C-alpha cells in the first residue's frame, strides 16, 4: 500500500533543496529555459510550494543571488578584519611566508577565500553570464541590489594601503579591482579556459593561492616591507 505524502506547510529542508535544484537548472538551461515545473519535479515538490516560499520564479532567483552575495561578502570580510589574536598572525605568516607585512597577508588570504567560495558556487556566475549574454540585466541588478558584492570592500582596502603608503598615490584602484576579480570570474565561467588553454592542472585552493600570491606580490612590488 502506497504511503500518501504529508500535506501542509513545507519544511525548511524542502526550501533549501528547491534553491539547490534551481541553481543547477538555471545554470544549465538559463533562467528562461528552466521552468517552474522542471524545478518542482527535480526537487520532488509541487509548484505551489515554490510559490509559497518565493512567490515566483523571479523571486526564487532573487533569493539565490541574495544568498550568494551575502555569503561571499561575509567570507571576504571575515578574513580582512584586524587581527585580534597573535595565533591568527602566526597562522597567516606560516600560510603566506612570501609576505612580511601582516595586513598584506590578510589581504591575500581574503582574496583566496573569496575566490575559493566563488568557484565552489560557480553555477551562480554561469547563471548571470548566460543571462547577460542574452541581453538580460540580471547580473547588474543583482550587483546593484547587493552593493556590488566584494568590490567596494576591495576598493576600501586598497585606499587604506595607499593612505598607509604601502601603495603609490596614483594606484588606480578600479583597474586593480578588475585585475583581482576577473580571474575568478573566468574560472567560474569556464574551467576549460584555465585548464586546457592556459595549462593549469586543476582549479582548487592551491591554484587560487598561487594566483593571488603572484598578483599581490606584483601589486606591492614597490613596497620595501612586502
């Protein structure tokens, strides 16, 4: 005898499953290509449940993007705060022996964590880029709504480095910001670009460490206490 599914208010677990399934389908088929019915079927729920939680397909996408930008800013900010414990300083010194300055080590660590988080959620970037290439404004709207993600935080840190005379006064923080974030976006959009075209063995935490040690070392090459 078949057991009937329980009716009533959906559970929080179901909501998270819907988000996960929708992310995957949006990345694969695009926002317009993935239907609410497809999402419901793969998430093993009914269409009404999606409406209950998110209101619409647009509301579901908004929730996905808001969650992503909220978390990625938290990740970056966590590793770019003032060191409170000596153990933190020692740990970063061991992780990034290339740099003597603790604030530069923190900056490099924050960038590495930002990149690793973004790559582990690369479906989000694939969704936004797919929409952008078809003339949509999803990516721009999401960035504006979420205060442009980590970019203002990177700019703020660069301004502080300039004020502390660790970077030249004429440092173009906007160009530097693009150079620091673009490799992550490229890796998220197509792993093959990095692995097959550029000959990178694997996109992982060690790859991002190599990438940002290189970028940060070049950025601060004129600073004697690097």
